[in-house]
C-alpha cells in the first residue's frame, strides 16, 4: 500500500479580522459608500420636494443604485482581477507549466501581493526540483548505458562492478531528489 506524505492542516483563526489592512479598507469603503448614499438620498429628497415631481424620487434611487454599482465594480476590481490572474497561474502550474510568471499592479491589494510572492516561490521551487530530477535521471541513464556497453563488450568484472556502483549511487541521488521534491 502506498503511503502518502503527511499533510499539515492549517488551523482556523479565532479572529474575524485576519487580514486587518484589507478588511479595514473594505469596511471603510462600505461606511463611506453608505454615508454618501444617505447624503445623496437626502439631497434627492429635498430636490424632489422642491420640484414636486412624483417620479423624481424613483429616478433618484435608480441613479444612486447605478452609482453604487459602478463604485462597487471599481473597488472590487482591485481584488477580483488579481484573484482571476492567480487562479489562471495556479491552473497553469497544475497543468505542468513551470514557466508561470505572476505580477500584480501597484494598486492591487497588499494581501494578494503577499499571496503572489508565495505562489512565485512555489513555482520557483517546483521549477528547480523538476530540473534537479531531470538532471539526475539523465545522469542515471547515461551511466546505465555505460554499464550496459561494458557488459556487452565483455569488460573485466571489476570494471562492471565499479560501473554498477556508480549506477547505484546515481539511482540513490535520483531517489533522494524525488523524495525531496515535496519537502524543504
């Protein structure tokens, strides 16, 4: 039966404000949006009383909802856009593409920038580990070909034994590289 490596479970935080900078900015955004909505609604109500058009208030509400929609889209763009790019990069990495490059705009959320740095480190580690395994397997196959040639040409048994030892060492190196692929 194949044993899977141990997985470390990440604990759930006890605090609701885990990424305080981003969460405080979002809360501040919502407060400012509600204040501006209330102020604009009051202004529209006063204008509706002065103009005395019964349809003016529904038009004002629709205008406010459009305003909130546009502001919401613009604000959410700073974290939805980066999340989309991060998802695409992770899909590429999962598909075996080791040349994943991920950058965010200066205006994007700092928490997402930290996530991108971690993903970039993961990509670099994966790339380096893959190269190490490829190099070790090439060396192993080359040494195995030399051993096979020595056997086929009827070389001295001591030469064959020495070459066999070299092949075993290369095999051990490849095994270590494969084992170390998931560990740091």
